[in-house]
């Protein structure tokens, strides 16, 4: 009586039962269900108090019949569920408006409800999902292990799932999703509904894959760098020890050879270290580049001068001697040096450095050799950072850092560096802005 706002039992009994309903027609529907089904049934509806205010209540009742089976009255109880209903409404508002995909599903069966975010993520409407199961949305290769996880939850071995797996959208595309699902159970412990939360983590997953790949590549690069530094360093130490040994009587020719070898091997180390420093500064955005007149022929000549006699014989310089570009002389020289060293190490003579006739807007310089060229399967990634023409872990490793640095420097100076295999020649072509006439 207190729940309905009546002062005593007589005041309550004086009212028609329909008056207790906020919607009397709803009571008529409930009465028909009680009469037809003839067992205890529960309904949630709004009841009206004596003062006219309403509240949510749950009525559980059954029809009482006489010995002849005729209905006499309803026997039941009313429970105030206003606070539960308010909580349910708050949940439904959060469910509908959540930026996280949310759904309710029958365990192992169809989806009961799905919010707009969930529908957008998977590309299916609420009506579509009502005829689908979680397996229909799961990427085929992930279904077997996902099924095992679901079975462990249904069996009570786990309370929830929190995993990343692949989903198959309506348009056939694949999405990496992070799904959290919890199972509700009835008073007897039987599964009732699965509450599912889904977020698109495709971008984060791809980023992790790129970072993992970068870490593996950097590890390979460090191993490769140490390998390439070790060879010239061993030569420098060996010849230095030879020159410094008091036990060795060396001729002037032998001393000259050892000194030249030290200078040559130290030069190789200097180029490698310079590439590493440039790469680091370029990544940090602290690399300074001049923008002045560059005499391409002079830069090429300085590079060739650093080669030993046998290497110089393998190189031929062609083209104009009066080509001027705009750029950084030091960085231009590093690019040419990287291309020539690459041709010497991996190509075959003759190695031709060809300085093209100047155009109105750009000048070109190409370095070609007669070797087999970059394998076709890795040509697209030849200028990638730490790229290699050999599998990771293969020794001796080929750094590829010089090509990435050269490409980056060319672009920063307003030009480009490209590769092609033309006929029987492997060709790298550098373009730089031309010095304006006059």
C-alpha cells in the first residue's frame, strides 16, 4: 500500500485494478496473457500512485481458479523497479551513443541489438545482424581459435574475452578489431546474453607491424654496419701495425703501398659514417643544406680522385664540363660517391658517369654499369631506409643506406634520384635544379 500511496487496505480495495495502471489498456493485454497461459507471468509496466505520480514496477501474478476451472482472481505481487529501470535507461542511452561499437548477442547465436557505431564498423545494419552470428563477422582464418575461446567462456572456464582479431566487413574488406565480451547468466548459471564491445584497431595494428619491421631492419642494419666497418678497420689496423713494427724492414714502395691502403680504407669508413650521420640528421630534421652554385664536373672529379688506381681505370667520365646546378656541393659529392661505390661493389665495368646537357629547369647526372642490376623483386624498395638486395641476416650484408641517403639528399635539394635497368646497363640518374642563365 505504501508503494502505491494508499493510506490503508480499504482505500486500495475500493479502487478498480485498472486504475493502478498508468495505461489501463496495457492491463487488459496482461490479463489475456494470464488467462491463456495459466501460469505465473511477470511484466514490467508503469503503475499510478494515489497522488497521480507513476513508477516502474514488475508484477508477477497467476490466475486463481475455482474447482470448476473458472477464473476467480489474480494472485500476485508488485515490485518497485524504478531504480533498475532508470539504470537500464542510462545503459541504453550509453549503448546507443557510445563511440565504441556495442552489441548484445545470444551466446553462440544471433545478435539481438547493435548500436550505430558497431553497425558502421562492420558495415551491416541492425536487421542484417539479427540474422548473423559472430562467426559470420570473423575473418575465416581466425574462426577456429576464436571458437575455442568462446567455448571456454560458455563452459564457465573464463568470465570474459579481451582479444584482437580480424573481422570481415560487409564490403569484403578486413578490419583488425579489439573485442571485449562478457557473458551474463541467469540465477541457475545458464548463459543469457553476451555484451560485446568492439573498436577498430587496424591503424594501431599496422603501426605496430611497421615498428616491428623497422626494429628488425635496424638490427640488421647495425649488424651490417659493424660488418662493413670491420673490414676496412682491420685493414687500417693491419697496415698501421706493419708500418709501426720495428721488426719489419719495408722498402719505400711497400711503405707507400701501406700508406695508400690506410688512406683508402679510412676513406671507406668515412663515407659509411657520413651516410649514418646524414641519415640521423635527416630523420631528426637537423640536416643543413647549402643552396649555392655546384660545378658537377668538379664534384665528379673529386670523387674519382679518391679511388685507387684500379678503380679509376674502371670509371669513365662523359658529358659537358660546364654544367652548373643549384645545391649543396658537399652533399652532391656524397651522392656521386655513393653511386660510384655502389657500382664498383655490385656492378661491372665500364662504370660511366655521364653529365647531361643542362636543361631550362634541371640538370642530370647518371652513373651506369654493365652489371646485372638490382633484382627486380626489390627495385621498388631500393631507396627505402636500410633496404638490402639480400635477405635479412645474409652476410656479407648490403646496407642500402647510401641509396636512401642519396635519394633523401636529392629531394631535399629540389631534385630526385631514380633507377632503371636499360638494355644491359644498370642506371642511377640524379636530377638537380639548373643554375639560372645569366
